[in-house]
């Protein structure tokens, strides 16, 4: 059954790795993209907002391609679509822009044809497309996720974020592709560095699950990706080393970067000091950056009601 009236979904952004949890830990954030799919006589794109400039507006678009993969897997044909999208999530900045697009397209396409696929099947498809489960898992399920991927099947455990946890992100005014950030990594790691990361990722997961915010600072340390990516983000080394002394519970490169993420206790009296520190370090490196205070998002992708005679953008503004 194809829903001729169309469907609309809301997808949270995400941060991945959280320091030591490379390709394993992710957290949904309350920064969003909205996507609407409708069957149509010919494919039309309506892309709104500064963060979608330059994306293809033909059938090479990722949203269209991903939606068609759902239809093909379900044995349903919906060759032409009206696609509307608005996003608050900056592209290639380490906040899961591609993951949110993939999750949104998979979820909306599945809704459009009556939900023949389970959410876990969508997770497998999303992970195969993204090549790691952390961002897509966070956007799909919400909260904090610990995930594994064996090349065929992805499994995630959801952790409800501690109520008092906030995230401060500093988003530099330049893009950094995941492929470039991965090229900076070595092909092999020292045994002691692997053990270091496994132990710290384990402690961080336990600390987040139990609400032990006092353990986050030491638990977020990493030796297998951030030291190698530091050359790509000027000021990053100093921020990683010094942000805890300015009020951060812990700090990390968000995903592949260049965004930097600091976790903070909501009632901290040092929030302004921390924000000023991050901004100042980047300014000293000649980098303009935007800072945002975000909350972990406990919900993953959700369906929004289709409202008669209400435009896509009017519905978004009503959110």
C-alpha cells in the first residue's frame, strides 16, 4: 500500500566516536533535518536552507537513490517522487549530515510503502551505506548508542542520555570530508594504543549508562584517531588538552571533524568560560567558528503528521 498523501519525518543530527569509541559510539543531538516524500508523476526536488546548497536536484541525489533501494528491497515500484528537505545540520562538519540524510530517506521510504521493513533492517542498510554504525544508529534510534558492524549486520544498544548532560559544539567555517579524515589514519596501531582505546571506550560507555559524569573527562581520551587528525584542525590539540580546565566534562573531535565537541554539566557555572575558550583558540588559529549549545536527543527519527493545505516549510516552522 503506497501512501499517496506522502510522509514527513524529522531526523536528529549526531556526533560520533566521543573520543575513544571510534566507529562504535554515537549520540543523537537536537539539531534536525526534515524530509518529505510523496509519489509523483515526475521527480521534483525542493531543497531549503543554506546547508543544502549545491546538492544534486536530479535522480543522482542521495535521498532519491536511498529511497529507491528501499522500494527495490520491498519489491515495490515508486519511480517518481516529490522530495522536500530542510536541514539545520551543516554539511561535512562532523555532525552526521550524510547519516541523517540516509536514515531519513530509508525511514520515510519505508513509511511510504506501508513499513514492510523493520527498523533493524533499515539499520543494516544504513550502516552498509555509511560504512560505520555510530552516526546512523544515533539518528535512527536516538540517545547514545554503542554499536558493532560485522560487514553484514549491525547491532546497537541504546543508552538514555543523563538528564544533566549538555553538548557544546564549535563548528569551524570549513568543511572536512570523512574520506580525507580517514586517509590521515595509519593502517596499523600499536597494541598498547588499542588496549588504551578499548579500556577507555568501555569506561566511557559505563559512565554514560550509569550517569557517572565525573568519569567522563578521563574516559574520553583517545589514541587511535584524534592524534592523527589533529593536523587537519588547527587548535584541536590545545582544545583537547585544556578544555577540561575550562569547565568541560570531556572533549573530542566530533566524528571526522572539523567540529569539536565538549560535554558539559547543565548547571555548570563555567559554560560561558568554556565557550569563550573554544572560540578564542580557533580565532588565534585564524579560524572562524560557530558555537551551539545542544542537548542529547533521546528520540531518533520520527514521523510527523501530514497536514492538509499546510506547506512543507510551514509545517517545519510549526515544529
